[in-house]
C-alpha cells in the first residue's frame, strides 16, 4: 500500500517537471489538472530540500493539505471505502469518518513525498468526451535498472464540474479497492467509530 502511494506522488510530481506540448486549460480536464498541481508542488517541494527531516515533513503536510487535498474527491473516496457499511452508519459518524480519511490521506501522501527523487514519468494525454463524468490518465514511471511501472490516475467530475482524483491503479492494483477491503473488514470487527479513531491516530 505504501509503495503504491509513493508511486502516485512520484508520478504527480515528476509530471510537474515536464512541458505540455499543447496549451491546456489547467482546470478543465484531468491532464491539465495533474500538470497544474504537479507544477506548483514540484517548485515548492524543491525549496524544502535543505530542511532537516522533521521540519521538512511538517512543511510537506502543509503543502499536501493546501495544494493536493482539494483535488482529491474525499467524500466519494470515503463512501467507497465504507463499502457494505455505507447504509449502516449515522450522518454524524459519516462526517467524522470523512474527516478521519482526509487526515489519514494527507499524512500518508506527505510520507510518500519524502521519498521523491526526481524520477522520470511519461504521460499519455487522454481523450475525454464533454459529457463524461469519469476519466483516466495513463502514465509510466521509468527508473534506471528497474522495470517500468504502469500507473493510471482515475478521475471523477463532481457536481460543480470540477475533475478530482479518486483512485490510482498501479500495475493493475487499485489503491481504493485494496484499502476498501482493509477498512470494511476492520469496521466489521470494531465498528465505524473505532476505525475513525484509528485513522486519526495514524495521522
């Protein structure tokens, strides 16, 4: 799971160092969104390299919350993670769980960013129809003396017409599906309230 998250952030950041051949409205399509977010993160993270580790981690968390998390569809991801339990929980529990998921992901992404070393990423610009609510952006992570890793970013268009990331598929393994199995199993064992507390504790 940690390796998949590292790959996702590596792909996102490395994309920021690439130049788009075609002019793109940075918020109107998934490809443009990744480039916009990646550009800014790449610049800001490069400024943190001289910091000591604990300080750098704190600053990375701040960057993730401010620049990356607004482009993650937290509510959609949270309800997907609940799986079969989604109809069993109360509204207050859902709100608490969504907040816990956001804190957990922000911390996990910050940890993954600590391992970024400027890997090369090749992206394939997708063709997305105007009426589509879902889209995928394919990419390849290339490292010397290592197999090429296939990464697919999954996007969903929200009610406001904005594209947001909701899943990553690395080497045919869905990050969302893998985490869903873990979460639903844990909820069955200890309940939603305890799982929310555990997610926050890991943050």
